C-alpha cells in the first residue's frame, strides 16, 4: 500500500489510521471505525476508506470487492474512440503547463488524481513524468486506483499534495463545493489544481450526474485559487454532436444506432469547430477547464463579471 503516512480517517476528527494485520482502523476511540469489526478493508493493496456511518455518502464500502478492468483497449477500439472524441489538444497543453508548474516549484511532486479509475484523455505527460508521484483515488477499484474513497471525504491528511488533477469528475459529485473544500484542505500552500468539467453535455452515467458549469461559474467554484488559465476545451460543434447523439438515441431507442448515425455529423462538427469565434467558448463550449494556484485570499464576486469574454 502506498503512502500510509498521509492517510487519515474520514471521521470529523480526521484521526490517524493504524494498520492491524491487513486492515486499517481509526485511532480515535469514539470513531465507529476504531473497532476491528468496523475496519477499513484493503484489497490488492488499495484501502477502501469509505464510511456510511461517519459520512453522508452515496458510496457503499461493502459493495466494492470486484476489480474493474480499465486496461488499454485494443488498437481498433482506441482508433475508433479517437475518431469520435478527437485529439484532446487543449487538455494535453494544459497537462504540459501543469507539469511545468510542478517542476518549477518542486524537485519531486506528489499529485492526487481524483477520479483515476480510468486514465483521463490528454494526461499522458503527467503519468509519464518520473519526478511526479501519482496517487489515484476513485469510488471503485481499478489498476490505476491506489485508494478507494468518496471525493467529498478524502482520506488524506491536510497539506499532503503539491497538485490535484480532477477531470470529468465534478459533474458526478452531489456537492462540488464540499469536494473543492476537500481539495483545498489536502493541498499544500501555493499548490496547484487542474479541473476539467462538462458545460454543454447531456447526462452521462445515468443517475450519477448532478452538475454542469459555465466557465465563470466553474472559476468561482475555485475562488480560493489564483487564476493561471481557464477556458473551454471543445467548441459548440462538439456540444452539438452530443445533442445530436442523444436526439438519435431518443428517436431510435438504441445507443449504438445513435452513435453510428451521428458519427459523420460528429466528425464534420468537430472539424467546423476550428472556424468558430474563440469567444463562443464562453457561451457554448462542450467542457470548461481551470488551472490555478492555492491562495489565502478569495476571489470577490464583483471580479467575476470582468472575466466574461463571450459573444454577448
Ligand atoms: Zn475515525
């Protein structure tokens, strides 16, 4: 198991955890998880630190016992996926900036990836950087998950990380403000966050989809961070192709048929995105991103209005 020294319980006291044989218990005698019968289990080296007693959570620790295989798909499947979803150029550039900032600030950085169950598009450079230690957490087990936890209750001591990467996750959390408060807590002073979240996209992952953010709304979510960079990741063409796919899905009652029928539109609309006015990203991008540095001050609401550079 990686980095037991940075782990803590998810109870209000955030007490230390103690390893007994191959389980973890809380060192606070008043915590439900201080008893061995209520321990946190460790599966294949990954602790399951979820508490339905100490926390209000959608997750259930008991249900996590199977390993979700998210290993690389075959070449034709990856090629097809690349045609449908395109090259994640904006994310790749942002990932490169995130890595450079970490390198400038530290010789060796520790980065937490929230939602690491599946490797995010455009994150290759982060995973390949030998001077950056990657630790991943998600609500299920996979070969890229080191700790199973609910992002509303991160099982890490305060000021443990030099960076947090959270991509395509905040739409799936019930209370994004609580999740960001946890990100702030586990980050060191002046550490970095990168978040990428849908704006103009339909519901995905069924009932586990709760939020969408405009670019400015997303920036305000990270009000305790100094802005380094923010923007839209993909244009209105990609957003429109999402709409078309869901339109055909409703019409044909078949997701597969909808994907096939909408594919030519997806390819054409993605191409046409190149010709759109850049300011349209503020009004109709498919997703938004924010790269920032943790500060002690908070962005005043009045400063938000000047951040808007859209078409209106
Ligand atoms: Zn505890």
